[in-house]
C-alpha cells in the first residue's frame, strides 16, 4: 500500500501595507494593556471589569488607528488635486498672456508696415509734385506727338489725332469759333476750361494740347476713338 505524500502548499506572504502595520501595532498595544491590567489587579474582584474596560478602550483605539490612515490618504489626495488645479490655472493664464502678447506684436507690426507704406506714398507724391513736368519743344504737332506717351498711348495714335485737330482748328492756338465760342487747338468749349491745365491757356500750344489730350482720354479713351466719333457725327 503506497502512501501519498502531501506537498505542503506555500502561500505567498501578504504584502504589508501601512494600514496593516498600524493595525498590528494597535493589536500589540491591546495585548500589552491587557497584560498590564491583569498584573496590577491579580485576583481582584474588579479585575475582570477593569480588564474588560481596558480591552474596550484598546479596541476603540485600534479601530481609530486603523481608520486614521484612510483619512490622511483622503486629505493628501484632496491637496494633490488642489495643487494640480492651481498649476493648470497658472498654465492657462500664461498661455493666454502669450497669445495676447503675440496678437499685440502682430498688430504693432501691421500698423508699422501701414505707416511705412503711407510715408513712402506721400514721399513719392511729394517728389512727383515738386518735379516740374517737362514740356516738349517744337511746333504744335511735334509737341502733341511727344506728349502721347505721358498719357499711355503709342505714337501710332498721332495718325488719328492729326486729322482730328486739323479739322477742328487747323492746329492754331488762337482758333476761335464765333458761333459756339470754342477756342484753341482742341476747340475747348468754352475756352476757359483749359485754365485747369495752365494759366497761359490762351497762348500756349503745350497747355492747350495737354488739356485736349486729357479730355480725349477721359471721354473717348484714345485719339483714334475720338476721331471715329468725329467722322461719324462731325464733332467730338
């Protein structure tokens, strides 16, 4: 007959926690208190009552001691959460301040760029106004042909301008239409309109031509368009 041997089962020792240690200490304290009470009142009729009171006190102390770590842990968790919340609020404030600084810098840069552009534009306008326009020299037709480029036209437009003003005034600075009151090379009506191009509008071919080309540009777009209108209706 064979005998089976039982293999002893080794249990993994339970991990000691702070609560377990405190509870064990409280139990030892109860045992010591009981022993001390028994030694103090040997054989006394009240020893059993005193021992029971001591044991109850020790038990309540042990219970309080076992609960204390849980309370401490809860307080610690609450404090940790409060610290984390404070840190998060500080980070949010810093991020908001950084965004505000960045936006202010962008606005300042845009404002400075706009001011620089305005200053450059004003300077260019000042230089343009302070630089007198060069008046082409020559007879009226030569002056007119040389002015075409300042209005954005090529010299080919002169082939239309030449017959237009030849029909209107014969390119005479003093040409006057007694019936309508038109005057000068472009036959401005009335002639005083040409004063916007210069005070010498009555005698200066360049002033009259400059005004006449401006009128053509704003009304027809080009001398050839004005000549087409002249051919169709007899006036421009």
